[in-house]
């Protein structure tokens, strides 16, 4: 058991409690807008008693728990409330979960990003549950006139053993609402967890499989219009002129106009970036009418001049400039440029020992280069947002990973105070980083303001794919120096990209090699990029793990043994000081995957295996991938995953995420890529952009977690990057050829 | 604009729309039945899958004028209580991650099982290959289809 304070720094963690004056009425007006799930089979209580901002308890014992963070498929809407429920000691069957409103006074970090929801919510969410439980206990102690220390709780029941008294939570809820928030609460010993660590199914599962309105695209209000955009046909271009006369006269069309998402000279918020700050809006009664009218809009476009945009940093206190060069870019030219830059020395980010000397004295030097193309996020639900903007306030509803940031952007753009912006989160049909960048939220607001009407902005798949914040194109050059005894004595990575570098200079194998050099470079581009599931790791893991495989082979060592030897050194005698991983846990997942895949005995005849391991977003994942060749095509028979994310909060969902990350990683490494011709994306829909499909998925995925009582870390991103290395290494075994350039399989073959 | 009477989930519905309007948008925009999802608009992702006389069809490529008196089933009409064996299997396996593609997956799976109650892995792959899941829940979907096959 541990005692924790219920305040963080200057602000009280649990603000809302004492609000329930008289003990009966709810404290916050926003709670009134949270309707219980309609299909909930439990009887609704007559009254709800708000205990704190995270939860309310009904007079019949039903508990509503607010899930603070955006739900993008990472299952936080189930797993975050589980943390509250655990400490509250509530019967999970009596829990209703609701998406919390955006309120960063109460909820900290309402962001879906960086796989941080569980990790950063771990203390706060448990504290919310524990505080409420303490208040229920104190209410009971007062009522029964017994010391609170003698009160116990279990599964929504309060007990006093000495007097034999007991009560359900619902019976004490109104009294608990009047108890002051405890200044300190006790958190459970991990060995006493009864909800955390047990499988709880997706709280929205029933709604999903029955097609209930859940997503942003499903949201509607009376009188709502549909808006679509027309953006410049190529990166590097802007709007010159618009002739909307024909489109405006079409059936159901309300207006066609050009608009600026941001005013010229605007200082962009951290997540405001847009390639096309001026576009055309087509607004009408229904999607099909607007789609047809879009075809009749005549617009002229022109190249823009080189310029730079000013962005606010994460904290909002600092700004930085981003260069936007003129020109219409081409993918073959990108590759050539990257190859050219990669042979020149670049910015040194980390240097240990004397790498120049190590390479000079090496008995063997291995040098290899790896590339990967731009990727479009392709969330299955295209970008969209609802906006209803009036002169005095704005309501926005939809899928966004950064609601707090976008609320500020909207307020700034509309010139309204922050408290007049009501931004509500829906369930999101995928995020993968795309919905961190909310230009579409601002676009919806600007269009609504112009129309003086509620609108829902809807992107087509083509809009979505050709107007992205893409995964950058990357290049990495690796060099390894082996001595006469095949010891790895020097390591050099020089990595860069368009327009961002994928380098993590302090990650493995940094720390394990005496002489180490990491260099980084970038090439400016007007193609907008952003975070994509496990940013940077989503390329560098595959490259690094392929390279290490090749180095192990050159050294005549087993690839797992080779990695473990390095990790052993990193653990016992680490080189350098800022090594960004725990070597022991890293080795732990490799050992686990070795055991579970029966590595020593091999996979069997004609089955080709590859291994990899990687650390990112605070979690460790190792993979062994088995593939066979059928009709000269690789078929993934089985994937073994070993994962260390500390405590596994919800095993069934965690396993799902690891399976999905593996499938997603295999798919992108094998098939996906976005190429440009004269600034125009050459793939705009799934007829040419290839995502992995059913028949290409692994036939089996075997997921194992390292048993741990370390505080939990995230799982949205970590399972995605390493599998690419295991795939490349298995492909080598199968074909005798190393694969250096993603996608590994030609993108030309189109499934129709 | 033209008037159409369409049988959806056993009930006649009337809409006044352009004849070229895809059923996807008739359902979503005009009948407020939003369980059928928009994913690509060119019949490549399967999110908009519905049944026409028990056959899986991509509703984004089906103009309302082509429906005639054929019977349409959508995810909302698959079962009254949401307890169709395929839906139950989806819950049992806790299939969804983001959940957006799952209505389409379920409609494709249901049509498959109707015509082929005991599908092999290859049958499943073939029937489901038009349904993309970016979250990568394919292995769970396959397991759920096999579970459902035992009860359909």
C-alpha cells in the first residue's frame, strides 16, 4: 500500500468534489450533458451523486466513470476507467463508461499520442478511484459511528466487521458527496489488484457491432449542412482564382467560396500545420450533392514562392520556423537527393570513443543503406469535423487526438475566448498520429462561421490521402567495424529524411559499443509530415534490426546471441551516459521470444525465421517471424511477440494491440508507400495505395508479456516498428536476398 | 430528384434523391442510418458493405436507382437485439480496436456464412479480402468467423 497526496503542484488534483451542496445535486453543468449508454441493461439510478470529476455514483450503486482521453482504437476508453474502478473497489459490472468532456482543469493530458495515456494516467486515475472510496468509507464511518480505519470495501460494498453493518455504494453515495476530498489516500498494493491485470472487453463493443452512431462522421445536428474542401492539386501550389458559378446553381448547393484556414502571418499552433492554408469550400445539403458540385468548380492554381512558417512549441512559450521551399517535388528525385546527402558527413548527435580509428583498424567493415517512402496514415474514418460557430460561441464535435491544442487554435482563429469554445470528442475511426494535426477542425469552424450554420466537414478518401501530414521519407546508412575476432568495435549510423530525421542517437546499440558515431541530416520539403504510429521508430527499427542481423551473420554469430551479448555489455559496462533504454528489460523480451518460439530448434523445414527487438515509447517488444514461400510469394505463417510494458492492465485488449501492431507493421513494410510526381501524390485511394488485407495477414500471432510489477507503459506504438526488422530478416532467409528498401514487395501489384 | 421506395431491414423507406445517389449516402444522409460506413467511395475498402438479398454489396457503388425491389439489410438490421451469432462472436473475441471498419467486416462475414456455413481459411480470406482494417484485427476476425460458423 502506498500513501499519495491528492494534489499535483499548484493545483488540487480532484477539484470538483465539494460542489455537491446539499449532497444531492451534481456539481458540474457539463455532467448534465453526459447521457448514460442507452442500451445499458442495468436500470438507471434515480439520482447520480458526483464524487469527483472522474466519477459519479448512482443511488442504486451504478457508477459512471469518465474516460478522459481520446479513443482512437488503443482501447483507453476501457483501460483508463479500469484504473479508477480498481481503486474504487467497484464491481465492474456496475460501471458505465462515458467519454469525458475536454476539461484540462480536471483531467491531465487529454491527448491520444506517444502511447502515454496509461503511463501518465496511472497515478491520477487510481487516485481518483481511491479518493472516492475513501469518501464512501468516511461517510459510512460517520453514519455507523465507527472509526473509518475499521471500514473495508469489496466489489461495491462497504463493511464494518465489528458491528456487522454493511451497505452498498449507492446507499452511501449522497453522503459521500458531502465528504471533503481526502488530502492523502492509500493506493492498493499491486498484489491486491482484482480488475487491473484481468481481461475486460471493449466497453463500446456492443455499439460497434450493432452500428450505433459513435464516430465523428456519424454525428449530426438539426439543420446541419455538409461541407467539403477542394485543395490545390499538388504540394507546392496555391489557389489563384475561382469560378464557382456552375457549381453554385446545382441542386442542394448552398455556397461555394474560398477561405483561409489561417490568416496570413499566423503563428501556427503546435498541431496546426497545413499544406494548403487557402482552399475552396463547397457547402450543400448532402454529401452526394456536394461531391457532384465539386466536379463543376473551376479553379486555377499557381506555384507558391519559398517561405517559412512560424510555429509555437509544445509549451506555447517558444516558437520555431519551418522552411517551406517552392517547387513540385518528385519521389525519384527525393531518393537521389537522399543518397547524395547520405555520403556526406552530417551533424554529429552522439560520439563515443574514437569511431574513426575503430573503422580504420577494422578487420571487416560492413556498410549498408536503407530507405522508406512517405506513408499516408489512412485511418479508415476519413478526416471530418462538425462545427457550429456563431458570433459569440463555437461548438465543435469530432475525432481529434489533440483536443486541448485545437481548442486554443479555434479560439485564436475565431477571436473568441477559450471558454466559449465547446470541443467534444467522439470515438475515432483510427488515429495513428494523423488526427494530432487538426487543420480540419479549424477548416470546419471557418466554414461554419462563413455559412452562419452548423456544418459537418467531410473529406473523401482522395482528400484524406492527398492532403496529409505524412510519415516522412527516410534514409539510413549504417556501418559496423569488426575486429579479427569478429567483435563489434565500431558502429556508425547516419540517418536523415525528408523533411525529418529518424535518428534516435541514444538508443541501442548506443551504450553497447565502445566506438560509436550517430549523425543526422534533413532535406527541406513542402510536403507536410507528422507523427505516424511510432514516429521515426517506424523506420529506424526495421533498418537497424536488419543491419544488426547482417552484422551478426558476418560475425558468425546467432542473431539473438549477438544482440544479447551487446545488451549484456550495455548492462554491465554501459558506454556513454544518456542511453535511452534499460538493457536488462531489452534482453528480457529477446530471451522470452527465444523461449516461446523454440528458437534453438528452429521453425521446421522450409520455414524461414527472422528476429528483431526494439524499444520505443517506454515499452520493449521482440519478434520472431516465420514465413514460407508459396508460389514465390512470402506467406507469414506465425509471429511470436514478447512484450515488456510493465503491468498489463487489460490483457485481452493489450494482446489485440500487439497483434494489430504486428499486422500493421508487416503490411506497411511489405506493401505501402506514397510517391509523388510533380508534387501530386500518385496514390489517392485504395486502388493504388496498398494496405495489408486479410489474405496477407499472419496466419497466427502468439503474444507473450513479461511478468512484471513495474508501472505500466503504453502499447499503441511499440508493437509496430520491430516487426519490420523480423520480416526483412525472414525474407532474407527465404530468398537469399537482403531487403533494404521499403516497401519490400513491389507496390505495382494492385488488388481490386 | 426522384422518389424511391426501398425495402431496408424489412421496412419500406421512402427517399427523394437524385437517381445516381449511392445507397451509402441514402442510408447515411437521408435515412440517418450511419452504421454503414464511408471509407473509400470506390468499393476498395468494404466499410460500406450491406446485403442485397443476402449477398454482400459495397453500397458506395450502388446507385439507389438500381435497387428496385431487392431487399437490403444493413448492420442495424442484422439482428434486433444485436445478438446475431456473428455479432456475438465479434464480442466474444473482443475484435474491434477503433471499430470503424467492423460493421462492414461483420456484413461480409455474415454473407459468407450464409452461403458457406463451414468456410476454410482460404474461403475466409477470399470473402473478406475486400474489407480493410487499418488496426490489423484480421486474425481476430478470422477466429470470430470460425466461432460464428459453429452456431450459424
